[in-house]
């Protein structure tokens, strides 16, 4: 029994990508910022200097609250994600998420000097994919090639 060779190459597997370096930095920096705010808030009791002001317990609690909010804001940098397969691409950036079928995408671009990959859409809109960042170098190149392969495989399927 012989099998005939396939005329189309096998479809690439789905892509799941997140930023690498920014995530590490965010997960290290966020708790550090909270600790710094806690240390500052515990060291600021009593008179504020030569003026008439005093730091009270509420001020310390507010300072800790600001530290927690700042830490959470830093963690937002770790939020971006892209999931793509032959049907389309799901993009989650710092703010907002999008799910697009490949039919609305014109090209997957990574311009020279660009901070991340973008999708050029048929309506002349451009969508950033912040999960694939230039700072990640080889990982970003690999993820971009994978996205382009999925896009190309979809184009081949549509032309059949």
C-alpha cells in the first residue's frame, strides 16, 4: 500500500506567545515597588520636617495602597498574549482584547525599529500584537515566523 504525497505542506501548530523579558521584569519589579512603598510608609511617622505637618496612620495606609496600585499597574505589562491557529488570531494587549478571523488580515508585519508585531487589516487599520516584542529578539522572530506561517496556511486553504 502506497500513499500519495500531499500537495500542501502540513498546517503549522497553533501559536501561543507572551512577552518574555517584560514579564520577568514586571514580576520582579512589582513586588519590589510594593516593598519600597511599605518601607517608606513605616519610616514616615511623626513630624514631616520643619513644617506643621504630621504623618498619621491613615497616611501610611494610603502610601501602602499607592504601592499596591503601582505594583498592579506594573503587572499589566505582563498581560499581553497572542493565540493563533488556522481559523484566526486572538490578541490580548495591555488594555483590550480582540479576536479576528484571518480573512480580515492583509499582512503580518514587523517593521524595522518597531517595538512589536502588527497586523495590517483590510480596512487599513493596524493592530499591535504586544505579546511579540522586539526586546525578546530570537523568540520574537520565531513567533513572527509562526504567525506568518499560520496566515499563509490559511491563505492556501482559502484558495482551494
